């Protein structure tokens, strides 16, 4: 299945927190969007790998994406090595996305920065025809996405650009809250964590509001691009906002 956008997160819920609004906006434009989770989040303090799997499925249904897969790398202990890069290359060649959205280059959770580099490396290597990978017994063709953009996570990093998600903020939060074991849930008898307080969800909204203010909209999501982004004319920068 050819995708326009492939969002990759090292843990189930990373994509929802980092770029769900952008995915919803792209889907509304008719784009085909998918998600690949690298791990099952099995080291999370709350819930289990099995509950995270169900929550990820529920979140995918809320977002309306066409595909979601999990590569089942080792949460907390995966390495940016050949074996894991090849798993990612197989996924990239399978879905042939024009754009990949990836974890932040650095963050509070060490998995985020490590996966960010691994995703970028795999996206480049996927374009080398002498790296041979197979899917369902067939040799895959090389494929390199046009862009790899890194969404912001817990730490504030200066974005290269931001995307207006004002129409989709409520649905984004709905997809986040599909992870009922991870975020604020007063009915759950689980240890409290950094992300399980109501203040954490407030901070997600506040970040989006702050980024939106910088471009004169209500809410936005920010991205970092290592590649220079070009335009054909100034017309492409003109926004139909007042």
C-alpha cells in the first residue's frame, strides 16, 4: 500500500502526542496515512504491552488511518544497528511514503532521540538499491522519502516550521486519551507517572496553543527538518487567514 505520510513512533502514543493533528489534517485532504510503532511500550509503568496494543488500535480508529503496524523492537534497549535498520527499511519500502514523521532528535525519554536517528538513517539507506530486503518472498525496490520531519515531544526544541491543527485539536486529544492506562484516569488503580496527571494533557494543549500563536492560529504542531525546505514562489507562503 502506497502511503503519502508514514508516522513512526518508538512507543505507542508518541505519534498521537506529537503529530496526530497533522495526520488528521492530511487525511481530511485525502492523503493516505499510516503509523508504525517501533516497540510495544512494554516497559511502561502503567498498563501492559497487551493493553497498549488495544489502545493503539482504538487510537488508530479515532484518527482514521489506513494501516498501523508494530515492529516489536525492545523497548528501552533497542539499538540503532543493522538488524533494526533493516526492519525499518522493509517498512519504508513496503509503504513508499513521500514523507516520514519521526520522533524528536532529543527528548526526556532516551528512546526518542535514539529512534529519531535510527529512522533518519533507515530512510536514507532505504534508497540504496544494493541493500537487499524482501517482503512476502519478493525483493523490494529501493525507496527514499522526500522528507523526514521530526515532531516535537516533551522538551521544547525550536521548530523549523509549524502546521495549523486548529480544526483537529479536539480529535487529537481524543486519540491521546484512547490510551486509558497511560494518561489521566481517576478510575484506574495504577502508579502515578509523569504523564498520568491532568496537568500533562494541559501542557500538550498549551504547547499547541503557543505554537499556533506564532502563526496566528489557535493550535499548531511543530517540526524539525534537517533538510532545507524550498518554495517555488512567495505565493505558497500566503495564508488565507485574517
